[in-house]
C-alpha cells in the first residue's frame, strides 16, 4: 500500500469482535445493530491459497441486503468456490452468517484488504431501539430518529485491515510489528520481535536498534534496560514512535503497541535466561487480546514443551489452532506432540 506514513493501530485483528455502527454523519452513531469477526480460516503456504471468513451477527435488528466483498490492495487472484457466499437477502435478529472468500497469494506477501461489508438494518426495530435508548434525552432522540428515517440503502460497516502471509502463519498484522519465528540455542522455535529501523536517526530509533541488537544476541539484561528506557521516554512524551523504512516510507508505532512488543521480547529472554516460564506467564496476564498475546502464548506452550510438560503445551496449542486456523506452526507443534 503506497503511503509515506502509515499509522499502525494494531488490535486483535483475528480475535477481536468489532461492534457498533456507522451513522449517516460523523456526529452521531446508531445503537449497536451488528457484530463481525474476521479470521483466516485456511492458509496453505505451499499452494499460496488463503481463505478469509467473516462471521456477521445481527444484534438488535434484522439486516437486509447484507454483503461482504474483500478487495486486496495488490493484484491477487480470487479462487472461486461453489459453496462460498457473498450476499444474503435477509439476516434475522439474533442469527449469524459466515461469508468466505479465497485468494491465490504468494507466501511472504503483505497486502491491505478493504473489508467492504454492507447491510441495511430494519427501520422499525431501529426506531424502537432508539426510542428506548434515548427516552430521557429529547434532543438526541430527535437526531437519532432522523438518522434512522434517512436509512435507505445498505450502510458500509467494514474496515481496511492488513494481512501478512508467512510460511508459519497468516495474520491480520503489518510486517513491522509482527514477531517472527526463530530457532534459539535450545533448539526450540519461539516468536521474537525484530524491529526494522533501517534509515531512522534520533534517540528512539537508535535505542530501538540497540534493543534489537540485544534481542538478537539474546542479552536479556541489556534488552530489559534499554526496553525500559524506551518505554519511559515514550510515556513521558506521550507520542507514537516514528521510524523510517529503507525505502523512505515512515511508520508509527503507538505507545501501547511498542510497550507490548518490548515486554514480549523481554519476557521470552528472561524465561530462557532463568529457565522458568514465569516471566512469560506474568506478561500474558498484562496483555489484552491481540496477535502479540497469541504469540506470547505460543512461546509459553513451546517453553512448556521444552520442560517436558506436553499436556499443558498441547492444551495451549489446540486453543491457538482454534483461534487462528491458518497458523501452520501451531499445527506442526500439535502433530509433533501427538
């Protein structure tokens, strides 16, 4: 996606459920009437085939003319399957439907997807919901009633999100903030974050380069020190971390994401240094649902495997497989254990 500056607002793209609704104007929003969850249901890196599933639920009103059309930012070839759905004339309140689309995408590709989801909520049900929700706010009630009355065509309720396709996994993330699978001295493969700051200068970039160097040499003590320094500096300034890539593009990492990624690395290095899973276990408790948390759980399961605790490891790996069906590294771990 050609852009000089990209703000990576990383959230739990695969596990998070996006709720709410877009209003006809930016000043107000309609009461929640839908919910959707987007996952990679299949990923075959050898064939370069990926299937994306979008589960949509009608929360508080029937939804008519519901559609889901995924458009990648790059030239990606769609795979037509007879049983795939892209449109539903009516989705009843309380029910859900799953749309699927498949594509041929080369392993190692990073694309942006326009998740063009559209649907029209039932006016009568929405008016009843608005009347109840804003009964004690006359001025807002009038505005919301007007918003509902103006609904005449399917409303866009989708979003634009990144998709990163690696041999080990397919996830809704960007390359700069996605931990990579590496083999460590103990022979196990763990996820570790390798920040890319090729052309950047200044305190943040040089500190992050030092952090990456200590991470690469598995130097837990210094990685933790420089990581704490970066986090402290960012929190004091309350600004995202701005960095440059080798091609001249810049990208920003929000404070909370940078903090999670730094602590993610430190927790793993600490665990390996002290030969205890405690640092990873403690860090997971502090993480919100996200790809970072899932990969930290992968590291924890791998560490359990190293300690010979196969049952605990298998339980986590099976949970991760259910969360991200396209996670090839997890499937291999399960096969290895069994």
